């Protein structure tokens, strides 16, 4: 006959969840007792003119009496956590003072116990859920909020990522907008990356190497006339050569040609269209570097942070994160920044995208970001008293701006008039037609 194996002790994550839940419940009891004592003091001062303090005997018996009272309503783990705190004597005096002030503990204590038990159960369930789900939830939010690049990859690959995910969950439970924090963190990360890149460039050997000056070109001195005798036939040639070679003159400073066409970046070519209609877009736009793109479009870091917060106010969190993390986001930010400077309520325009019945929500999931971008553009460019279009709009100016040879900031130059007046067709001289076939 074999004896049954002893039951396995609870796992470490489960024990940690229980411990954290008991601590949170004990903290809630401390909070309620402290608030109740503050109200007790204020009420006594208001009705009786002064606060009443405990006598020496009551203070001496407060801890034992309070422990017996709380043991009837609190689980053992919560009570142990409460009594293990350094402020337990103070909490005991609070409860004793409430009893001497006339508070009905037969009602107060059961309510306190139900509240503490509910807090303990909620924290235990939440901790277990986080440890079961892992960090996938916050990794998905990170990918939706931050564009792909060095900053996002560094966060996900960091050894501190599990701790960061736990902190984000704790902030989310406290009602904090984690997506907005991640957006600000991405901007700060880009600043750190650029600062390190600049410092590296300044300290690199190539940057510190002095420029090599070209050696001066020396011309040989002319030989004395008495030492060289030339033939009389070569004298005119030498004279002509000396006359042809003028003294070297310094080259004038090269000035940029105001009519020269600057090269157009790939992002600028792809951006010219509906999203940039009516906006001035730089020809060297670089959307791969978001901080640089925002600077090219005249949007400061503070202004961008304000725009993101307004978008989070107007749209649900997943929609706002999808919009801000998209690559063409700086173009929409440029339009919203322009509207804000003109005093237009762009948040009211964007709020029309929030309903679950919005047209852009219908379609293949793979095209959701594209539909949201186009819908945001329509919402920003459609008056508030006009219904939003359900399909793409045709714009002649946007179609012309798709040209790869002429950008939106270049104007067509007038063609010069012909040097000679045009003659009638029957007066023009024409060349003989070429002969066909084999010649004789």
C-alpha cells in the first residue's frame, strides 16, 4: 500500500498574486480608517468645538481590542498584513476613537470587511490574468503606437521588457492613457538616438582628421634671355603663345541657380495627392525619420504632443493609435496643425470617425489603416454641416500634383516666343521628299 503523494505547493506566481492582493487589501483598510478618523475629528470640532483624544488606558488597550474587532470581518491574510505595518498602532487608535465617538461598528466593520475582501479578490484575479497572458497585449499596443524602427525594436528586445509591460498594465488599471505615454516615449527615444548619432559623428576619426590642402601649383621661372638663343623662325610662335596665355584670374564664387530644379524624394512623390491637397510639402520629405519629417513640416515637439492628445480625445484608443502609428501621420498632423493655427476645430471634424457605424470600418481588415487615413483626410477637409463622402473624391489639383517632374511648389514657366513670325503653310520652304527604291 502506497501513501498518496503530498499535494504540490502553489506555484510562485500564484503565491506572489496572493501576497500582492493581501497587501492591496490591507492598504485599502488603512485608507478607510484614515479617512474615517479625519471625518471624526472634523465633526467633533464642528459640533463640540474641539477634538477628543484617547486617554492613556484606551491607547494601551487599543491594539488588542482593535485586532479582536477586525478579526471578525477580515481574512487572516489581510489582518496579518495590516498588523505587520509600522502604522498599525495608529490604525488601532483610529478604530478605537471611532468607537468612543459613537460610530456604530456593527455597520461600519462589516462594510469595511466586504470592501477589503473585494479588493483582495480583484487584485488576485488581475495579477493572475497578467501572468497568464504575458506581455503580448502590451507588445501589440507598442507595435500599433510606434512605427517600426530602432526605438520600438530596442524596447521589445530589452531585458527590462517584462517589467515595462507590468508597469504599463498597472498604469492602465489606474486610468492612464498608455498609448499617449508610448507616443511621448517614442519622441524621446528618437531624440536620444539623434543625439548619440551626432556625438558619434563629432568624435569619429573621419570628422577629426584635418582637411588636406592641395599643394600650390608653381610655374617655372622664365630663362634669362642671354642664356637661350632661339631661331628667328620660332620667335613669332613664342610671342603668340605668350599672348594667348593670359594671367590666371580667380574664379568667381559659384551662386546657386534660382531656376534649378531640386531633386524630389520618393516620399514627396508618393505623398502628392489627396492627403496633401492644399498643403505645401517639401521636395525632400523623409517620412522614415518621423522627428525630421515633423520638423520639415514646421511642427514642434510640443505642438505634436498636443495634436496626439487631441486625437486621443476625439477617437477611441485603438483608432487613435492606428492613425498616429501610420507612416503618413506627419501629413495629417500638418493639416491639423494648419487648421489649429487658423482656429478651426479639427477635433470636431475627427469625432465623426468615432461611431461604430462609420463607413471606413467596413472592408478587408488588411486595408483598415488605409481606409482610416483616407477617412481622416475627408473628415478634416469636409465642412461640419456636410455629410462625409462614402467613397474617394476626385480632385483635379490632386491629380496634377501626381506628376513626377513637377512638384506642388513649382510653377510652369512661360515659354519664349518664336524668333521668327510664323508663315502660311503654302509660303514655307520644304525640303524635297527622299527618294524611294533603288537608285539607278
